[in-house]
C-alpha cells in the first residue's frame, strides 16, 4: 500500500473512532442509563438490575462489564488523541509495508490494553474504598474528604520526578519508536511498542485520570477538559509549563474543599 493511501485509510478511521466514542459517551450520559457509569445502586429498577439477578454472580459481573465498557470508551476518547504524534511517526516509518495498517492497529491495541488494565485496577481500588467507607460512618457522611484527598494527590504528583520523566518519553515519539522498534518480529514488537508507550502514558497521567472518579465518570464536559489538559501537556511545546500552575490549582482546590466543608461542619 502506498504512503498516501496508507494515510488516507488509517487516520480517518482512527479519527472517526474517536469522534464516535465521544458521541457514544455523550449519548450514554444523557440516557436514562447514564447512572450505570457511576457507582450507584445496581439493584434499582432497570435492565442492569434484571441482569444482576438473572446471571449467576451478576451483581459482580454486570457492573464489571458495564464499567469496563465505559472505561474503554473514555480511554479511547480521552487518551488515544494524546498519542496521535507517536502513531503518525510510526505510520511514516511503516507506510511502505503491506501490513502497515495492521501494525498501526497493533500499536493502538497495545496502548489501550495498558489503559484498560489501569482501569480495572482503579475501579477495583474504588470499590474497596467505597466498601471501607460504608463501615466508617464519618467518611460515609463526608465523602468530600476522599474527593479532596484525590485532588491533592493529583496536584502533588504534578511536581514529581516520575511525572516529568514519563512526560519526556511521551514528548519524543520518534526517539521512543527508535528505542522500541527494530522491525524484527514486527507484529509482536508493534504491540509491545504500544504497551511501552501506554506504560509511560499511564505514568504521567494516572493521577489526572483519577480525578474522573471525583467529578464523575459520566461527565463528558470534565472528560473534555481533562483530556485536553493531558493532550497539551504531552504534545504542545509549551505544555511543559502547564504542570506547575495546574498542580498549584489542584492543591488549592483541595485546600478550599477542606476549608469550606470543615467550616460547614463546625458552623
């Protein structure tokens, strides 16, 4: 396949996939089933409640399946656009190969597999936290404390050496590909190229993604904002100057949340 046909085929498909996921998330969040993206009561009347009761272990399997579907959509919508520079560089390097589109697809699959694994861990930890909160009366009545803690962690991580090391890897897609791609065992290497890039991407963005558990994983507006911030940090030359003010804003937001709610409790 020629380089021109290769570009004409792949990136419109990828762009269409990203647009479709945003539309799907928006429609889902506005539908009567938008609450399924949240951690609500799965036994409330509705199709999910029916499945929870009809399927063995359905109260575990059905929420897990729906959370996974929502997380995959959110990852494609928010994170896949941030890796387009690497995909474009890889496309150029493999444009003359007959299996170029397949290799690109494997890079995308490897990248998304890491974010899906992160989502499974994050949702599992979120479930454990909620279970713990249910047995702690004060936290059950003051959920804002957990939210403030997550916001503070996200703000503090903006200043960490790990954040900046991972960002530097994400900001240099050509050198990253040269480091992880030799062309031998090309399908396996293409998939692991995506995996390696996904690991560094999670390394620099995990704390910001956890904010979605605070503002709501069904909030398309917050998804757009957080996704835009991560894309700017990773791909825009002046994005590196965004980390410090963003960290300060998040720490300030956490502090204000604590002050306001503490004042309300004591007032």
